[in-house]
C-alpha cells in the first residue's frame, strides 16, 4: 500500500499505533484521537481531536478533508464507567455503534461519487450473543451488519470489516483468558495491514475464524446453558 491518504479515527489505540507504524512509511496519515494534545487541530501535523460525545467534531474534521483514499475506524469501548445500567448501555452503544456509523455516513455523503475504502473494527463478540458482554456484543453485531449493508449498497466503496478477538491492549487488561486466546497488537496490526492492502472484505485470523465457526453451530438449546 503506497501513496494513499489515510484517515484514522481512534489513532491512539494500541492496535492503531502499531498499524500507523506500518502505514506511515509510504502514505499520508491523518490521525483523529479522542485524547487531546498540543498538536491537535494543526493542519501541518495532520492530527485532530474528535469525540463520540460531540458529533460536531466529526463534521469539522471532514469539512477540512478534500481527498481521502482510506478511512479506518478503531473507536470502541468494552466497559462503561457510568453507574446506572441504562447509562452504561447507552454510552457503549454510542461509541461502539452510533459514532462509527455516523463517521461512515458523513464520509459517504462527501465522497459518495469517488472510489474510497472504509474499514472498521468489529469483534468476535458480535458473532453470537453472550450474557457476559450483552451490550458490547450487541453493538459489534450491529456494526458488522451495518458494514455489510454499506458494502451491498455502494459498488464504488470498498468496505472492510475487521473482526478481532481478545487483543492485549489497555482496554482488555482486566480480561482473564488463556494465553493462546490473547493476540499481540503487533501481529494484529500486520494482519490488518495485509488485509487492507488486498482490500479484503473480511479480516479475521484463522484461529478466530475457526473458533467462531464452532460457536455459531452450537444449537441454541445447548448454547443457552453455557456460561463462557
């Protein structure tokens, strides 16, 4: 992948940081993060601030972008710090589903007649509902389906759904799983880089492809009794 102008939302995430290292050698990267620093809103540094708490920040950024080849959306949240259940679920839905789809809709509105590539991070948690992460899994399932519908609707837009399992990042540091189920962010970044270079529609590791296959074929009468 060379000479591309790439817009990355959630550029401060551990996986995004590793992917940017691979991309920035031969491409122009515009970083969008929810964490402010002194470089933000500086056109020369190509770093901007945006948050799911204020969608106008997305509008302001996209207005400044005249040309783009690839948009990658990393934004996501596994757990909410809100106290009430509804507030937790609403916050997770906002950042995991509504915010990414808002970004995508605004990108399409501006570049609908151009050949562009859109990619977003989904999760194996969205492949089948589990009670331990009801809100997060539901959000990711919705995002996966949304990306599928966009892929079907627009023939001039390449859409990539990146389906990840548990990756060793700050977001997942409290998750307890066997080591073989936890992926290294460097490996994941390389997988994403290769998949995006080939404009794959679905990027998922062989390990998680196999795991999700078996999870999906478990009959519901049996699955509902499982507690994993």
